[in-house]
């Protein structure tokens, strides 16, 4: 009898012990449950097969379902698919699309996995920010948006589009506008120091304005003064950007970093060394890059001497008709065409005259029976023209892409295929085909790293409590379709996009819901 009591006691203790080792599972209720996918969380080098639960606009749970009892209104089976934070594009020209209620869904970016776009780049922003922020909030937008204040826009408001130094009163007025735009929600200031009127500003002017941005804990985003040998040269332009960061004490982000034109090829290693040294010094320098060997800008900006366009297009054409200036303008335009690789390297991608689109400058000059430099001005008389300029080499592209401080950015906004294809192209070409970078580096440098640069809180990482900006794509089919013959083809292979907890793309089709928000600094 005594032995039986001992046996019963032992069994009871074992039972209690087992109950203590296996606590009751907690119950979780979510709106969307994503299961069975290959999860890259945006910061790790490794993937996991775990579940993600979304409640309202946040990630409620991420982990192994065996540890919980979870119920969901909607279940997404992501078997064989990659789950990632939504891509953050730090340099776009999506402003024009977001401004129009018919295009505010932002489909070119949405369909390549972008959930947040930065607008107001290259020194050009829609002014004032408060007006456009209100427009986006009232009409709705398809992706999240981050707004920058453009230095060129502010300078144009105060100084005008003229090649002149800002006086003390004008500088003070620009500082006042920058402060107002920062107060209205700008994340920082962008410059386009290669373009008029930004090109007319001194380094000291930029530093004075950047110090206002620094006081507001903003960032400085720049299209360098020179990406080739147009004026001060590429490496001095890099050094100028670093000096602005050094004196203003704010983060410097170099947009679409590249070595443009034969004069600048093979300088990427030297630039990486300069930037790494600046980072060791404590200057926060980063960059973005689009994965193409052709740049894109206006024909005017790419080949016309900047002094000649002071005052705008009308002033340029008037100078061109002035006999004392015409020869000099043509001479410098010819030099710039050569700098871009020659007339055959300048492809017209957007023009008022439809017959020009898809032809290069050399072909058009033959049709017009003029020299290429003369043709430029005949073309510009008909209206604005954009060109794709084939002037980069793979070695420089690879070198920049492999740096941890270089993130993905499209510069999308013209007839260049990058507006529709940047992120899937980088994955398909440089991860899958050429194996230049790993999939985790591609994802991390398109999500969390970009969020860190832009100082976006609670986005860019798949983590409980963060906003649910999540994409799901097919690793076998995710690729770009846009090219230089048809730059307006949506990417393929994106199965789902979830923005602020709401489905924006489902089974490869946009839902037409405007789930984006204007993000707050």
C-alpha cells in the first residue's frame, strides 16, 4: 500500500512538471496571416520560414505558429515565395504622379515592390509642401511618401533662375523658407547642383541652408555638382558634398552615384576610399544607385553649357541667335556631346515631337541635315526633351553596388525604364544572373538601410510593432520588363504588396486601394 502511494505521488509530480514545462498557448487574433513563405526581415543575412500576423496597420506577430493559437480573417499562403519589407525608394520623381488623382496610385513603383517613395529630389520640389501634403491626404496616394524641400525651387523663388550670387537678404529669405518647409514636414533638403539654378549657388550658400536643415535633424540629399568633367569634376564634387556635411553637421546622401562618361570611368575605387575615410572621420555619408548603364536627364541639361541657359529656355535660344555667342555655345555643346560618349549615345526617350522618340541624336541630326550640336537647338525650339545617355561601365556599377552604404534608388520619373524596373532589375540581373550581391544585401539595402538613412521610424524591418509594409514576390519570375524601346512596362513577379496593413497588390494585380500615407518626420 505504501509503495502504491509513493508511485501515485511520483506520477502526480511528473504530471505537474509537464504542465509547468508546457504553458498554455496565448491566443492571437489578426486581420491578415502570412504563412509558409521565405522571410527576409530586412536586417539579417539569413532567411526564415515563419508566419507574420498583421492587425490594423502593424505587425502583431512574427514567429513560429506552434507557439500560439492564431486566428485570422484572411490567410495568405506564401509557399515558395519571398517575403520582405516593402522597398523604400530614396530618389524618385513621383511627385507629378501623386499630384494627379488619376495616377496617384503610383503604379510604376507599386508594381516593383516599392511601398515608400521620396519626392522633391534633385533640388526640385513642389512648393509649398503644406499645400501638396494636404492634396495627398485629401485625394489619397498609393504608396507612402516622404517629402524633401528642393534648394533649386527655393532659390528660384527668391533669387530667380539667373547666374548670380545670393546676397545677404536673399540668403536670409531662403533660410526662412527652408525653416517653414521643415516645419511643414520636410525630411530634409535636396540639391541639384548640376542643374540651373542650383548650379549658380556657391558651396557657402548650400552650407548656410544646410545648417537650418541640421537644426531640424534633417538630411541633405544631393545631385552632385558634377558627375563627370563638366565643371569642377566628379571627385571634387564628392569632396564638396562631404565638406557640406562636415561644416553643417548633418547626414549627406549622394543620389544616383555614378562615374558618368569616359573621362570619369574607373574612378569608383578612389571615390569609395574618399567616402570611407569621411565615414571614419564621423561624417555620415551614404549614396543610392540605380542598376542601369544609362543615365537620363533633359537634353538641355546634358549638353548645353550652363551659363548659356541663365534666365531659362527663352534666354538660351536668344543667346543662340546672337552671332557673338552662337559659336561659343556650339563649341561647348559639341564638347559636352563628346563627354557623353557621342551623339549616338544620346537616345531621345521623351519629346513633344513624337517622331524623335526612340532615335538617337546622331540619327536626328542626319535627318535634319545638321551637325549634332546644331540639331540640339532645333530640337529644343520644339519643346522639352529627355534623353537616356549610355555612358557608364560595369566595373564602376559593381564597385558602388557592393558598398554597404549604397542603397537602391530609381531616380524614376522620365522615359527611362528605371521608373518601372529598378528594384526587380537589380534582383534579377545583379543577384540572380550575375551574382554580384547576395539576396539579403539586395533586400537589406532596399529596406532597413534606406529607412535608417532617411530616419524613418518603425519601417523597413519585419518586426513586431512595426508598420506592416510588406511585399511577397516570386523568386523565379520577379523581373523588370521595361526597356529602352518601351520604358512603360510594369514589372512582373510581385504577388502581394501590403501597405500600412492593407492589401495594395493581390495575386499580382493592383487592388486600386490608396493605402499610402505622407510620413511624418
